[in-house]
C-alpha cells in the first residue's frame, strides 16, 4: 500500500538524518580529540622547556653560591692578613720608639 511506502520512506529519511548527525558528531569529536592531543603535546613541550630552564637556573644559582663562598673565604683571609700586617706595623712602631728612646739616653 502507498501509505506503507510513505512510512518506510519517512523512516529511511529519518535513519539517514540520524546517521548523518552521528557521523557529524563523530567527526567533530575526532577534531576535538586531535586538538586535545595537539594541545597536550604543546603543553608537554612547554613543561620540558620549563624543566630545562629550572635546571639551568638551579645550576646558575649553585655557581653563584660557590662564588659567594669563595669570596667570603677570600675576604676572611684578607681580613686576617690585614690584622696581621697591622700588628707587624705596631711592633715596628714600638721597636722604632724603643730605638729612638735609647738614642736619647
């Protein structure tokens, strides 16, 4: 009967539309997954770059720390040497005074 044929055509048309919609949704989801994968790869690359930068900055900080320690040791050594030289100078001044005092006698 013609009514049955019409119903079948409507059902086939509806099935076609549903199939098209599903295919469209699957394609959109696939694009979104590719975008997420792309973003994930980009984020992972950024993280790797930041990790390398952190390691480089850490090494730089360690170098600065060693340099500061060396400068502190040098400063301490120079202060000690300065004190020693001052003491030697005082001793020389005392000897000089003693010699001049003895000359006056």
